[in-house]
C-alpha cells in the first residue's frame, strides 16, 4: 500500500527570522530547515554569543542584536520563528509587523489565561500565527492520519499514548524547574495530537505525580479524555523508568473498526540518542477476514528534526495560499491549552474519596 506522509513544501521562498538560540534550535529547527532548503535570513538571542555560534554552524546570513533590530532589517515576507520560553511570547509578538507570519514554540503560555492573551495579541495584530506542535507532522502520525482519513481502518474508537522511558531532564535546564513540568511541556504534545484526530473532548480526568527521589514538580501522568461511550482515549507517561531498556515503551496506537495502527516513537527511548521508529498497521487477511495481519512500513524521518519541516511548511503554505487550513493555529491550539488546564484542575480536585463510598 502506498501511504503518502511527507509534507508538501511551500511554492515561494519566505525567509525565516529566528528569535532564540536554545538547544532545540540547534538540534531541530535549523537542521530541519536545512533539509527542506528553507532560507534562514537571521537570528537573534538575548545571549548574543549563542546566536553567533549558530550563525557559524549553519551559515545564517545575519545576527541581530535585538528583536527590534531583526524586525527592522527583515524582508517584508519574513516568517518569524519564536523559540523562547512562554513568558517572553507576548513581548515579542507585540514587536512583530502587523500581518506577519509567526511560528511560536509550544506550549502556548504557562496557563490558559496566558494562552488567551497570546491569541488576543495575534488577532489584534492580524498575525498569521501557529504553535509549533510538530508531532502532528511526524511521519508516523501523518501516515496514520492518511489510513484513518481514507477509512482504511474504519471508525477510530481507541487511541493510546504510552511512554515508559528514562528522561534526562537535566538536558532541559530552562524547563526542569517549572511547576507544571510533565503535562505542560511533554504530554501537551499528545493532547494536541489527539485533538488533531478527534477534536475537543467532553471532559478530562488526570493525575500527575512526582518521583520520591527527585525535585521535579511532576514526571509521570495519566490522562483520560472522554469522547463518548464508544471511545477509549488515554495518555500514560512515566519518565522515571531507570531499570534499563528491556521494558521501555514509547508508542501511539490507533484502533478502528476495520484495523489498527501502531507507531513506535523511538526518539524518546535511550534519549538523546534514540532508537529507530517503527510504523505498522493491521488489516484483515484476504483469505480469512477474522484474522489480522500486521504490515510494517518503512518511513523516512522522525519526530525530531524532520517533523519541524511540516510545521513550518504548513505555515508558509497557508500564508502563500496553497494550504487552506493552518493546522496548529493559535485559535485551534487554544483548545489544547483548555485541555491542559482541565488536567491540572482534575489533578488538584482529585477523585472520589474512598471514605465517601
């Protein structure tokens, strides 16, 4: 079966101005843009030496001393790529030209109130704004979306994310101390991906937990999203599996009335080196429809860095008019942030007390 999964690239050149020079820019944004042939016009960062380091490594044309300097010198059709922490988004968005295209790093704010403020600024300035939820564009997600959209696995009734890995949070010092660590900065990807398939849930039940030997605010979560009586949608994450690779897991599984899809997210295992992804789908055998046969499909690219091509491509194509839908627009992602807020409310309020039963 031929499964189209690679992103369509823009038909016009739209130079990129990157605001921020963190590790994710070095490891994902810039390598992805280089693969896609996107032109990076310039970069700026509060610690300017980091911007100069990336300029040398990736042959970026310009380093700017500030956001204002970057905006002043940028081409009129520039796309702005904001790669800083959420507290800085609004200050930066206010400095961008009205009507500009902008891709904003996830999450869309530290909480729902901040998310709403970000949307309000983008709408007031008429910005073509999207959030960089690049998991939507990972090769294995795009391939699964094709099989589901074409009705090949029937009606989707079960969607599961399972992550049992040893995550080295020390590699992410800027977010390690955040009071909303696991759901806001990790499971938010899965919440957003689920919404891209099923829309907004009716309700949410969530519990996020600390590790007794760590100072992290949270590192394990279980999230149940209610999409009605015939659907089971769950996220289970455990970033504290320190017991070797034998029982590590990292996958997405979609089950439908005619078949199923499973994608191993190898990137998260043995991090940061990662393992290969595996994409498989199950359909009834031709000679016996009561039995199912799993088929593995080799896909090119992974979540990091290749999916970053899709996120930026969609924004550019929407800006030029060749895509009719901006997949992760700030307006759409407001729904993701509402689910995140509901998770924290559910976690705070707790379940039914045993003593009350």
